[in-house]
C-alpha cells in the first residue's frame, strides 16, 4: 500500500536557519536580538520587501505571540517585554507596520477578561513600546475571508482573518512549555489561535483533529519566521495547566517553523515526533532539505518533561469530548483576580481539583490522582463510546477528516487500473459456495475475499435515479465520516474518477469494547454508468490509522431480466484486530473464526443493502450527528456548562410525576409530616392549597389508589395467566 | 356532493379525504389550528380550520355541505383523562350533529370503534349485536360507547340520519402521529425480544376502512352500527406475518398477560422520563389474551369487500418504513419482502 501520497512538496530548496541564543552574558533582549539576527530575520524581511515590492515602512508584519495565560507574567505565555523589544527592533530598522494578533479561546466561556484586548493588557502588553512606539493588538476574528485550500482539506469552508492572510510577514512567537497531551506545545499550537472560532477546544481539537488543523494552517499560510521564548520556560507534567517556571535562558529563532519546533523539542530532550501535532506536520510537510542550526543543542538542565503515564492518560481522557471539554478548565490553575470564573460552581470545582491534582511532579498523591482520575474518565468515556457504537449510533458525532492525499497527484492510468485489479480478484470466488443467503467468501493472504448480492424488487431506472452509485460507500453500514473529491466527470457531470476517505465504526461493532479502531481508509475510485449497470470500484491506498491492510472492492447495480435491480458488493478486506484479539490463536478455532466472519459480513451487508433501499425510499441513512460548525458563535449552540448540567438534572426531576415525588418524599420521610405536602406545585414553583378539601388525605388516597390499581391489575393478570395455563386455548 | 370530513389530518380522516377525492366528492377537511396537514398534502380538498369542540367553527364548516363524515376523535389508550376523551367523543359528536342539522345536512357517518362490540375470551368473531362487558371498559372504550349512544340519540332528536362506522385495528399510511394500531407493528419491530402474546385482533387496511365510511354514507341505514374490518388473526400470527414481511426473525417468546402488563408499565415509565407517548400502555396490556375478532357481514351486505390481512400489513409496512416512526437504525435491520415492494407500487 502506497503511503506517501499525503506528503506536501516543499516549495523551495532554500537553506533554512535556526539560531539558538543562550549566552549567559546576555540579558533576555540580547538573547532575542542574537537569535533573530543569527537566524536571518532581517534578510527575510528584505526578501519580503523585494517579493512584495513594498518599502520597509509599508511592509505589514503580523506577530502572533502566545497568549496561554492564566497568571500574571506566566511562562506559559510569551514575555511581552520580548515582543515589544522585537517591535522596537523593527522600528529601528525602518519597519513601522508591525501589529500583534490573537483570538479568544474556549476559556472565554468559563473565565472573565478573556477577550483579546483584556488578555493582552493583563499579560503585560502596554500597547506602546519602551521606545514609545505604539502598536495594535488585533482580534483575528474580525474581517474574515474564506480559507483558500484545495478540495479535501480539513479547513475547506473555514474562515480566516484577512489581516493574517494578507500579511507580508507572519511571525510566530511562542512560549517554550510542556503540554499534558502533546508533551510540548510551542508555535504549532500557538498558531491555531489565529483561527477565528471561539470554542477552539471543540472546533480544533474535537470536531477536527488538531494535527490536521495545524498542518493545514501552516501549509496554507506559512509563517515567515518563528521565535521561541525560552528565557523562562514552563516545564513539568502538568503542562500549561499549572505554573512550572524554569530559567532556561534561551531564545530560539528560525526561518522554518517545523525546524524551529524540532530544535525546541530537542532542547527539551524529547523526540519531536512524540507530539502528534509536530509528527503529523513533519510527515506531511517535512523538514527542509537544506538547513543550518546555530547554537547549543544540549537539552536544558533540570528540565522535566510530561510523565508518560500522564500524557497517555490525558490522551485517552480527551477521547471523550464532552468530559474533556468540561474538565480542561476545571483543572486549570487560574489567578482568580485576573480571570474570575463566570460560574461559582465551576470556581469551587476548579479550586478543589487544582488543589488535589495541581502539582503532579511535586506531590505523588497528586500525580496518581491525575493518572487515576484521567484513567477513570477515559474508562467512562470508552464505555460510553462503546455503548454508542453498539446501541446508540446516532449519539456519535460524525468524523470530519481531510482527504489525506492529493487526488490529482495520481495519474489517470493509476485510477483506471483499479477496476481491472478488482475484477481480477473476483475469479477467486468462482467455485466458492454460498454460506448464508447470497454471501460467498474465502481467504487470500489473510484477507477476506467476499461477494454478497441481493435482488431488490425496484425498477432499475428508478433505483439508479435515486441512488448515486458514486456515493455507494457513503451509504454503507456504519459510515461515520469522510470526504470525496471528484477528479474527473463525464459529459453529464457525474463523477467518473474520484478519491475518497471513509471512516467506519469498528467492525464488528463489539470490537469497540476491546479498543477496536475505526476503519479509516483512503481510496482511489472509478465509477461506471452503463445502460443496465452502474458500478463503483475502489482501491485503498492509505489507512491513516493503520486500521486496514486491504479494503478494495466494488458496488454493482445491475438491471435483471425482469427490469428489477440486483445489487452486488465484492471486495477484499483485511482489517487490523485490536491487540487483545491478536493474543487469540484464531487458527486453532477455525470453525469459530469462520462463524464470526460469516456473521460479521452477513450483518454488515444486510444493513448496507437496507441502507441502499432506504436511500431509494428517500430516507437519510447516515448514522451519527453533525458537529455544530457554529458552536459558541452567534447562531450556533452554546457550549455546555456546569449550570447546564444542573438544569438538565432539574429537567429530569421535572418529568417525574407529582405522585412519584410525593410518594418518594413520604417513603423517605417516613410519613406525612405537614399539611404543605397536600398542595400543588405550579410551573413557577408556587405551592397552591385548597382550603375546601383535606389535601393530605386526598393525596394519600390518590397515591394508594394508583398503587392498588396497579397491584390489582397485576394480580388479575397473574390469575388469568394461571387459568390459561390450566386450560390452554386452542 | 360536498362532503365535510372532520379529523382530516388523522389516520382514518385523511384516508377518507383521499378516497372521497378519488371518488369525485367535493371534500372539505376540517383541521384543528394545531394540526399538520401533511397527511393530505397534494390532495385536492379544501382545508378548513376549526374544532369539533367549537360549535361556531362547525357551523361555518358544515355550510353548503351535503354530508358529514365525523372521524375526529382522540384515539389513545393513555395520556388523556376520561373527561378529555368523553368531551371530544360525546360533546364533539353532538356538536357535529347540531351543525349538520343547522346546515341541512341529512346524513352523518360517525367513526365509532369495533371495541364497542366488546371482545371474547375465545376465538369467536363478534358482530354488531354484541356489547362490551363492564370488565373490559377502558376510558377509551367507555368514550366510544357513549359517543355512539349520543350520536344515535342526538341524530333522532335533530332529524339527522346517523350511521356508526366501527373500524377494527386499522393500519396503513398517512399516519403522521402514529396511531396505536400502527404502533402495534412498530412496537413489534422495535422489541429486541420480539414478544408475542395470547389473544387476537382483526386488522383492516385504512383504505378499506375509508371506503367503508363512504359506503355507509351512500348505503348505510340510519341508527345502525357497521363493523368495517378485515381479517381475524391471533397476535402470534400477526407478529409472524410482520416478521416475514420485514425480513426479521421472531416472534421468539410468547408472554402472558403478566409479562405484557409489566412491559407496558415499563414502557409508560420510559415514556414519562423521555417525555414521549408510550407505544403501549397498561390499558392495552389488559386487552392481552382477549380476542378482538369481528364479522363485517353487515357491511359486506352493502358491498364492503376488504383486502386480505396480508395485503393490509404489506401496505402499512411499505408506508411505515419510509416514515419517521421507523428509525434509521431500525430500518437498517429490515430486509423487506417482495410483497412490501409490490404493495408500495399499488
């Protein structure tokens, strides 16, 4: 299977430079100046002047500092003095058009003073440099334009600030710090904050994959220069959720973002690819072909990285979107004077949790509380997710993923080869008997080669008019998301060649219980439309999560002699089993394995054909629910809150009938204690009494009557059953 | 002939509207302000907003009409008090007859129910001469009995010819609110245990029931009730047929009255928590073990000739599987038989 299609070709073979300034004789401003000069910032700016035709004074420079800030002068954010010094350097060299930029993040829903200007102010930005040069801090959620990305991109349809898009020079100025989930978070994570949606955790970590978003963003709008403020860094297992300052007395600067990130990681003493975000970017974009690194690459002394237990447990915990969204702010150490919580319950919960688990490196109890707590939430999330996969599929969210390959990088010949390869496999089934209904299957190199067919008594013309065979895979059972890009259409505008990424729930669904992965496959596809036959052929070229070795096949819709429709699906599939299942010697239980395979295929394709029929009936067949692309924005749903959880519990309590509540009170209270219980509670919470009746007695009578009726009916039913058993009906 | 149909958005009412329009009647469908007209969408019938409990609106609705088919009713075995059921059934029917008399309408067909003829402990069909025992009278049955009595008495009083049409378990399409009769099919398909139970029912296609109403309007005798039914089946046979038509297995187990009662109680509890009407209730569970089998000989003498139970089921399923009453997830488990597809084409 070819797996290199995802790589984006670098535009040039220019020599990229990274400079590490850590001279103990220099102050932090001196480190900054040395780093940016060493990395060639001024050459970059000169080149941009030349490329854009602008004078230095008019060259628009947008700096994105890191605003991961919950305490005054926190090392999780970029030091404002360094940023202002950089602006002064620009002015000193004739570049008078530099601004800072940021957007708000998910914490705006929990904490006060998280808007762009307040945050900048509380971070220590004075909006004028020490040399009296005024500068602006822009909100990149203003003046938005569409992101210009190729079809299939994860950012397709997203918006971005015109200022960021049109900047002549984009500079990322991140803070050097560890991260609970990704081990370290420097400029790639910092840059995601240029995207405008406020609920960033939901949109750019849960709805979309952070690695996909960051990679696509820096590919589409590359930064021209990257700086890492490592003068005072933030280290330790708690990552950005707690203060862990350490003097590292370093500034790293570079002309290539990924190389700079890689150097920053090496200085922390971790494998750069340990961060899923940087790993994805390195896989898809790669390091420069020619590069120079100036300075000391020795890891920082006394640096503490995130303990692997912590990062592993956080990653698992964050697979439960609802819980992780709520937990992240509750676990965040916050200076309440700067950023008071909106909600008193959240404030109290945060105070408790931070006290218990705030310093995992210093306190073994806090460490194990972190790990065990995360594991507990992760287990709950896994149980919930497994339940949803097996029994409540519409509670699952759709998966939004980029295509993952450049579909136009494949030649027409490569596409057109797919049908021949698929058809050639079909002959393997020639003499294989049907095992159940119209399913036939056999093994080929550990893969299952199968064919399943159904006659659907619907006129062929009607069927194909309603069911677009080019979307055949999307109508299959348990399709939870993906993306298809048409490469070539026929004269009637129908797709003929296309590339498609499909994600399905783990198959069979019960594998979800044992950490079974979703099936994630990217395919080249060919569609044929003949008078009596429509067909879709596919060949898998990439499985991003390694869930499939083979998933090649075809869907065929044929007109029968009676004018009806025969649907046939043929394929070769080999999916990766969860580790637990690999411990079992399946060959020793060949008949059981055959039974399980047969059942899995029978169920899957019975449901797939039912979906085909339902599509023809005009029904929606896709499982799951859509993410809200506007959550947290005007017109979108509001993010959940602890107050909302309280309201939900109140609503649940509200559906209980008054009798139930009264009866429960009586049982718990050991009898009627006051006349008030006889009143009627209205919707506004007022109790109404009727002086003309004896409320207590009336209520008691109502409850006991209901119970008596229930018991009497039940007894009558039992008597009738017993009588029927004694003299059964004919 | 100008025909007023009350309850024009309901299962029977909307199908009466459809059949009447197909037969050339000039139809005015009475709909409550809150009712959806989806069931008669695309049908060339006049929509008139009113309510059978609003006599003023009925007077206007009945003006210039030659006949009335009064189908408006609450058909529910739970969720309504006896008083609510009584008001719509009795007061509503009296209002309709008053409006008919005022507008000079001579003939009114009132939709009653076969349950007014009661049920048996043995598999013996009952006819229009039978009465319900006191022991089997649920609030719904009481309301229908009172409705019928009030209709005949008030018709005599106001010199309006009244015929009572008594449908059996009526299944079929355009049932946008899911009536308890179609819910029998949905409930069986949703039930993972695929339970069946003793006793039986008579199932009729809603199209036949609609035609039966029109037949009574044209040929029925005033002051008589007519059972319009279809085929008598045991519940087990009915469930087997549903399973065969939908390509699912079952029924697996036969539960007795006790199991049905407890299941219905659980269903009511779930409905209460989930804020939705339960698919089955304890009132219905009390009907388990009895035979709601009927003869439609009296209507047959007028020319009533219903289709088979199998055909009625196939048509009902053909519609239900395209409706929201069958969830996407449930639809994915069904392998519809050729009979269902054939029914869809008809």
